[in-house]
C-alpha cells in the first residue's frame, strides 16, 4: 500500500470503529478495498449502523431509507 500523505488528517475524522484495519485513515485504499469486495466503507454509514460491520449496499439502502 502506498503511503497516504493525508493519513493523520484522515484519522482525525475517521468514523470507522474497526481500529485494527491496516487501511484505516488511508481513504483511497479503504474505498478501493471495499469496492473490490462489493461493499461500502464504514464511513458511509451513520454511527449506529456502522458498528454492526455490515458493509453491504443492501444494508446501506435499508439504513438510509429509514433515515429519510
């Protein structure tokens, strides 16, 4: 993984609760990883939905429909 020049700044606002992830704060790598496995990154979800680690598009749509 390439060095992320914004890592420190990104970590300040990162809402992902999976702190053991090697991509945490490296947003480009995080988005690429989740996209590659058919998921959305945790930061796309509201805090209460992010914590269950279901990163599927289906879950995202369900969560966001309930917030409107």
